C-alpha cells in the first residue's frame, strides 16, 4: 500500500483556505481544539461518511487530521482503498499547535476530554498497577501486565492501537445525537476558496 500524501504544519497553514479539513479524532478531543474550519468525522464513522467525503474530494483537496498523525494516516489509507485521494497532516494537531498556529474550539464547547493518547496511557498504567497489586494475592493477575506490555509492543510495530479503539466507544468519546449528520450536511456545502494546487503536484 502506498503511503498517503503528507503536509507539514507550515504547508497546511499556507494552503488552509483551499483545503477541506477533516478531523478524525473523537468529538471530545475535537472539542479541546482543532484546525480552523475542520469538520469532525471520527475515525470509526469514516465508512458512514464515504459518499459525502468522495463528493467533497471532487470539489477540492482534503486534508485529514488527528492528534499525532497515526489515525489520520489510517484514515487516508481507508479512503485510498475507496478511491479517494487525501493527505495527512504530519504530527497532527500537536505539530500544528507547536508551530504557533491557532486551534479553534467549537462554539459553546464545554468538554474537557483528554486526548486519546493520554487516555491510553492512563488506562494502560492503571491496568499494570492493578495487575501488580492484585498479583501479590493471585499471581494470575500479573498476566494482565504482560498483556498490556504485549499490546504496547504490537501497537508500536503495527502503528495501531486496540486500546484506543475500545476507549473511542466510551460515552464521553462518542458524538452526540445528530452531530455526525450536521457535520456531513456542512461537508456537502463546504467548498475550498482560492486556487487549488492539486495533490499530484505536491512533493
């Protein structure tokens, strides 16, 4: 599989007015700050949104964004498998903010959900500590620690994260009723401004 096209924060900033930006983080993460104009379509809802994303890609170039770039790369690969050409933001919103670029917040947003990576670190650490504590009573509980360690190694080797996929299904990470439909309606009307530089000419 070919690697998706990439833009760094500087390139994305200079082209932001002519890009359609999709943020594939959870709604809670999106509420903590996102690229200006980005629309939130969580990674696990991507298949539901394919027809609208395909139509949007016919109108302009699409940039896919997440926290660090891993989920957006996965999203770009999924979209490529469905014939939709997109690019990913290298380093995600973390690199965008580190480059001094502004993050916007949804109007009236009150969520304070942690980033998915922070949630994974907390969950993995909690399982290991619990396994070690209970392992003093029943050694079998130490297997939980080994399971987490093995999962982290597998996650690094495959650039995937099963724990993140599970955590994304928790209520605080789920979109509210009607949020996705409202986002897709906005995507149908979204048109980039300015002259496009087609993906084919990007380095």
